C-alpha cells in the first residue's frame, strides 16, 4: 500500500542509551586560540551511539599541554552533563 503519511497526535518515544567509553577527535585547531573537539560516546561494545562537540578556548586551551589534560577535561564535561 503506497499512500501519503497519515497525521496523528504527536507523541515522544524515549530511548535510553548507556555510555561506557568515549573517544576524542580533534577537528580543527586555531593556534594560540582554540580547538574544536568531537567527543564520541560509545556503548559497552565500543560502538558510537552519540557525540558531543566542544570548543576549547581561553585558559582551557592555554592549559592544554598533553593528551591527559584533554581526557580529564572531557571527563569533567561528561560528569557535569549527567
């Protein structure tokens, strides 16, 4: 049956996803200014289920000396969004 969609009263379907891991992708860097970072959120099978984009600027950007700084920063961001 090939018909036009039938309109109904809108309702919400909520899906619960459990994030167990994350991975980081550096998008772009503007030297001495900012970095665009994508946080990939992964499930228990290490499959991407969502992502968050953040911009590292100001003192956060200046404090970035090694990978562990970014990992700790992402952990803070994820903890504050729970």
